[in-house]
């Protein structure tokens, strides 16, 4: 049974004791991500994430990293759009000491200026690597599909990274790191009362702050062609969907599972198996708090690119005609398999609880999720698709020659 406790400063504890587990994992989500990067200083959150493990509390860079290693602790930091997440997995006897290290990272980082240029070069190389990656078409698609600043890259640009100073790093930490909206999620073998007491001791003096999300504005184009001398043409297609937590989002998620997710799914079957148009084709449902979309990707040889785009759009449009019972059954089996696998991993359970709380303001139990899967019916999905047909489409193409977009055929 999941235990939930909210501390006076707003920090939320989500705890799922698993007595049979021989390990324990936690994920500590702090409400600071790339969404808060100032204009012309994009990439600040990424640099904060790079520097925050290079010394904290009374330990310098090497001492701090070795402290986690001596505990046999697998620790990582991840910077997302809205949050920075500190995750760790370890043996139960090393849990409290590991949490102390994470507390130092969050509350008492060094942000040693001597490492700033090093991490800047690391991020700049990642930016260059992304630009050399053919699938950067999806980065372009997202930037034009979502309103600014939600669609921008968290890496920033070479110019903005070079502009950021150590004062920018400290100011970002001072302004945005706060307990109001922070979540500590833990799963595995532990004593709940000891964890609650430890979190309170370490973070009770952490004060909440007020901040305002950036203004949103649409700046994108619906159809984009990027010239590049590539062997393959890269195609990205996106269309709006139902954000998580709103009525119909589970039906929207199911519809994506029908078209992508395995060799028997529609896009793979139609574009690769039947027509031999491509090697890679996929679709996924992605959601933010206010916006959701379905993102499709296809890598295809230049001589088959137009046919691939046409068939991809046609298959998406055919969804509104409905799905079969076999497709629903296959989707349910896949969901149940993923559910069981995720429950067997303490780190996976932590991530699931975080996701639930951020998006649904509750933690779903295994039986609750299983019930929602079992309750999906062909009728419900088809009614949803008839009322919410895929589209309008945003399209990005990267390759040797432009393609004819659907709007140019009307």
C-alpha cells in the first residue's frame, strides 16, 4: 500500500514498501527544468544539471562522486522540461546515507566555476552531435508543433551556452529550487517512519518560493522542409491529442498503441511489411500538463519518400474508421506485460509514482491500472476516434529533395 505524506513546506513523500525486495530506489523530483530558462540563456538548466554533482556539502567533486560509489549506489541526475530528478538505487542499509548526499546536491551544491567551461564544452558537443543526427527532424517538428517555450531544446544553442555565466547558474538555483512542487518517491525495502523522519530532518528548513511560468506563444510552421544531403529522407508527423488526466486520454493512448508498438501494428505492417517503403517507422503519445501530441517518425530512401509520407498520412486518417477487437486485445496484453515488468523494478515503480502524482495528483495501484486496462472496449475507442480523428498534421521533412505536403494536393 502506498503511503503519502505532505510536509509543511509543500514537499510530498510517496512511499511504496516492498518487503520482498532486496533493494531500494528513490527519485527526488525538484520543480526546475528547461522551461524556466530565460530567453537568450537557453541551456541554463542543463548546465545546472551538469554541475550539481561536481561537489556538494563538505565534499569536492571527486570526494562527492566517490561517496556514492562507496555506498554501492547507482545515482543519476536528469533535467526535464519542468523538473530535475535525482535518482538512486542501492542496498537498504545504505539508503539513509545516500539520501544525505542527495540533500547536499539539492541544498548545498558547490557550482565550482573551475568546471564550468568543461561542462559547457560537453553540452556544445552534444548539440553538434544532435545536429549531425538525421533524427533531428523530430527536434524541428517538436519546436514547431508546441508553443514556445515548450518545444525548444533543453540543450539550448552553442551561442546561448557560451553566454551563460556562473552567476546565471547560481541565480537559477536560488530562484527555482524549492520544496513546493517537489516530490520524493521511494520503493523497495525500507522503514517508512525512518524515511519520513529523515526527510523532515534534512529538508524542513527548505523554504517555498513563488515563481511564474514563462509566457506561451506559437511561432511554428505546420509544414517544414530542411535540405540535407542524406542517404535517407527523414519524415516527422505530429498531431494534437488529449493531455493526460483529461477525459479520453486513455483512449487516445490506446489508439497510438494500435498503430505502433510492434510488428503487427498498422504502421509497421503497412509501410514496411506490405510495401517495403522503409526500415524504421514508429509513433508515440507524448503529454505535457496542458498539451499532448502523437509523434510519428519514418526513415526512408529518397526515391520512396513521397510514397512513404502519403501512406503514413493515409494510415493515420484511417484510424477514424475504427479499430478491430483483435487490435484491442493485443494492446491490452502489451499493457499488462509492461505493467508487470515495471512493478518488478523498484526504480521503475518510483518513476511510475512520480508520473502519477505529477499528472494525476494520485498514485495508481496495480489493481487500479489493471482494471482500467481491462475496461477498455472496442466501442469506446471507436467512438473516441470518430469524434477525435487524427489531425491537423504538422510535418517536417529532412532530406535531399522536398516532398509534396498534403496541403499542396488540395
